[in-house]
């Protein structure tokens, strides 16, 4: 549809008369002028102020118009330096300074145009520019439908929308709907972001990009990188909805999933299906079926078989739970738990008999003493028959050593466990239940997850992401229900676990069990501290118990120790030392140098120290109020030689990390 402005209609009288004469002389022109568009019933009119020529050939006839040619069809107008009109084919060819003007501000310019009038289809080449007054499309070759206002190019083009430039090998741009589709080496350049894509849709009005193939969005000077195969990105409102496998890297945080949604203004986002979330700052990786994230509050929920991978240098820990929750810690004042340090051996006065022949003492109150795993039966007989012992001396490597009065190390150990701190970080007490989170925060269509069982003290997140979290606070991770932990050096099981990166402490509660090499440890709570390479120490604050198998499995013999607290120090991810106190009790199967059993040593004291070698107990020291009895193997009631807290739960031990992902 070509429209002639009023200025064009104001021809001088002579030129207008010349036009009428030409139209009368050349019937073909008049015929074209009377020609109607079969679809729109709109006539084509050609006007010019120059020479009109008529040509007739074997293939058909045509008219030639030169000098300031104007053609209009309805409200559409074509301007050019010269024009060829082909009568039979109903086509026009325009040359030189070609320009199209349409209502609403839409226009196009080029060097050459070929136009099919009945289809209102224009083929344009040479410095092509299509514009709606605000947005511009440049290319070397364009097919433009004047009816639908749609342009198609296949030899590279650039669309400019405000400060955004989109280039591609080929593309389709609809001026009326503001929709564009770009394919082949698509590049979107904007002051705020950059996109490279194979197939991209873009709306110049809403600023929404639609991804149809592999695409990469880079922003924040390269600190944020997004990749996707399918979805939409609202660059104006910063809202991303990806329905194909996608990933986001944002300043040390990485997440990928089968589908993702992120709303930057609200700070809420979720990922569903094969989710992998990596935190390079916390050195953690989360695998799960669904993750929900609140950016302002720095809160993360992970459900559907979530597994957290914790890298600690040479060893990697994998934690599985029904639900994982992560949030910032809060500042508190007063006394707080501090993991114990590896205190020095303060038992110089103890009876540290390490030579053969000193395996145990009678069942009487004695000074601090010790036992070793290798001892012969003569020593047992001497002790059990009441042979007098010099309590002021000890035998170390076969030589007498003077001893000092026993030192009470209880206070020293306790001082390393708690100390007053004016201000420090602590795990906050949560307010809502997990079910509240899914009911009030996650939409019904997106929350197709299996909710864990109810419990009175379930941890939850706030219903809305409103108040911003403390950006300086360290992050903690909590896992709820059916927790299993696996590493090459240690495995564990409990109902709830919490990990704080600030002090590298793993807290296991509700029937926790830990296995380290050949040892099993239980208690009301188990706390384990990691360092950059391995496990540093383990602490059980109440009802502690440790057992390890002695001898073949069918023998059902177990070395055991229990007390109120247990502190184990590790070296190369294996237990090196262990302290149990107070109310320490032990059962130990002594062996001679040949590995033959000597007897069953049962002891109790205020404090016991255990030293390990080759994953087994190599030496035990008793301190304060020591009571020991040794029973020869043939006289011992082996099936009932158990401490009160004895439980052997080896079948519950996680066997591999793959087991956690099932």
C-alpha cells in the first residue's frame, strides 16, 4: 500500500496535465492504475514528473518511469529515481534512492527494489534499512512484506533497538508485533549484557529474548554467565525462565538444571531436574532434584534426593539427606561451643608400661596407669595374684622411670571446649516449618516434590524474600532426616546434620553413628572438625561410645570404650589419639607379640587416653581412680563381654558414594 503525501499532490498545473496526457497515451499505465489488489481491493497509481516510455517485447510489455517517481498503493508510498512497470507479471523495479513510507512511521530505504503488487512483497538490496521510527534493521538484502510488515534477510543483518544491537547471519523482523527471530552467529550487544546464540527471538518493545538453541548471556563485566538451550530472558525486568537444560555462573556461584526460573527484583529463583549447584567460596557442591534460592536472604532449599559434596583438600565428603537448608549465621554473645585442640600429653606420672609383662593391674584403686596390646601371660598372673607394685616408678622400654604425682587434666580439656566470647557467629533458630515453605512460597505447579516427614523442630525459611541477609555472615548447611555421610576415611549416619564453614565443624544429632577405618563411634551428638586436607578431630559431648572389631568377624570380639565425653584426634584421616572422660570404661583384648590373645582387660577411671597405630589401639593410659581387672581368655564370658552402650551397627555403614545418589 503506497501513500502519496499532500505535498506530492500539489503538482504544478503543467506537470499534472503532462501526467494525464501520458496516462491517456499509454493505455498500459491506465490499465495498471485501474488494477485492483485481489486481497485488499486497493489500486496502484504511478505518478512522475519526467519521461514515460513504453516498451513491448516477445516476453511482454513494460513501462519506464524516470525522474522523481512516486507510486502509491492505498496508504503505502514508494519513492525512487526510476521505475520499471511489467504489465503481465504485475511487478515493479525501482532504482536509485528507493524509499518506502507506511502509516505509523514504518519506512524502508535501499538502492534497488523489486515489488510484486498483488502480493505486496518487496525484494530490496543495497544498503537496506527498515525502521519503525524507533528501531532500525540494516542488511544488504531484505524481502519485505508490506501487508504484514515483516522483513526477512539471509546475508547478515543488524537490528538496533535503543542501546541494544543484534547481529546475525539471517533473521526475520515483524515491525507490527515488534518480534524478531535471529539464526546463525547471533550476537546481542548491550551496555548491561552480551548474548551469543545459535537461534534467538527478541521483542524490541518488551526487551524479552527467547532462546531456541544454545545461547550464552554474559553480564556484570564477565562475573555472571548464563547458558541455556531453551527459555526466555526479560532483560528489562531481569527475569529468566529456562525450560531447557541451563546453567548460571554468578561471581563464584554456579548452578545448572533441566529447567530454571530466576526473578532478580524479588530475589527468588528455583531449579528443577538434575540440579547441580556449586559454591566456590564454600567449596561445596549440591546435587538434587529441586533447589529453591532466595538471593536477598541468602537462603537455599534443596530437596528430592539432595547430596552435598564438601571438598576438604585430599578428601571429599558426601552428605545425603531428605532436605538440605542453607542460610547465613547470626551474631550472638556469651559462651559458645569451641572444638577442642590437640592438647599435649600431660601424663608423665602415669604408669605407662610399654614393655612386655605389664599388661594390667589388679582390681584396686591405683595411681594412673596404662596397658599395651602386646603382653605375656606371666605379667597377668603376677598382677592378678597381688604382686606388690612400686607406684612411684614405671617401666618404659624396660627401664625404671621416676614418676610425678598425677595431674588432673579434666580442667585443661574442658577449657578447650568452652570459653567466653563477646561476639561470634551461631546457627539461628528457625521459625517456620518446611511444609509452610512449600505451601506459601513455591507455586503449586513448581512444587511437585515429596515433602519429608513432619517433626516438631523442623527447620524452615521465611515465607517471602523480603529482608536482605547479612552479606558478611558465614553460611551454614543443615540436612534433615535419613542423613548419610561418606568419604574415603570416614562414614556416618544420623537424622540431622549441620555444617558451618566458618569453623569447619560438622554437627550430627539424633542417633548419630560414625565409622572411621575399623572403629565405630556413637553418642547423643557427634561433632567433627575438618581442616584444609582432612578430618582434624571428633568430639562427642555426652554418652560417648567407641567399638572396634578385634580378631575375625566370626569371633565377635570387640574392643570397647565409653564415657561421658570422647575426643578423637586424627592424622592422615585416621584416629591417632583419643581421650575419654569422665566416667571412662573400657574393654580391651590383649595380645602377645605373636598375635595370640592373652586376656580380657576391663577398666574404669576418670580419664583414659588411647593411642592408635595401623588403625588399631596400640596403647592405653588410665588416669585418676583407676580400676582394672584382667581375665584370661579361657575364663572370660566372651559373648557377654559388653559395655552398657554396646551396639555394633556395621550393616548400616554407607559403602560407597554412589549409594548416596540412588
